[in-house]
């Protein structure tokens, strides 16, 4: 993957994870490890190759998904969880995947 594009995508995914999981040290640590692992898997891709283009697209999609579709719940003093969606989550809807989509993931 092209170094500059790859680095920009890597930083975007890390930023998204830091914003989304702020205050949750376990998720911050584990997500950083997983993000690094995924990028290391693609380190040797030839710049401009179909695989490199797909990997960069996947990284951009991951950053967008983490930012806009994941809401970190906080535990309230009562023991229940409180979800506070941010401006980035405005208009987001819950999409339940169809059986057709689920079968392609297997």
C-alpha cells in the first residue's frame, strides 16, 4: 500500500477508535492492537494494486463505521448503562442484516 495513503488511513482508524472508546482503556488498547495487526497484514501490498486499493477502502470504511455507528455506553451509578449519541450519530439507523447478507459472511 502506498506509504502516505496507508499512514493516513491508519491514523484515521486510530483517531476514530480513540474518539469512540475514550474512557475505556481495555477497548482502546485492544482496538489499537487489532488495527495495527490488520495494517501489518497489508504492509507488503504493491501500491496501486487491486488489493491495496481494497485495503485502503476497507480502512476508510472502518474509520467511518467506528465514528458513526458505534456508541460507547457508560455505566450509570444505578448500575444500568446510559448511551449518549453524539452529533456524528444523528440520523443513523439500526440495520438488521438479511439472511442473504449473513450467508455471504460465512
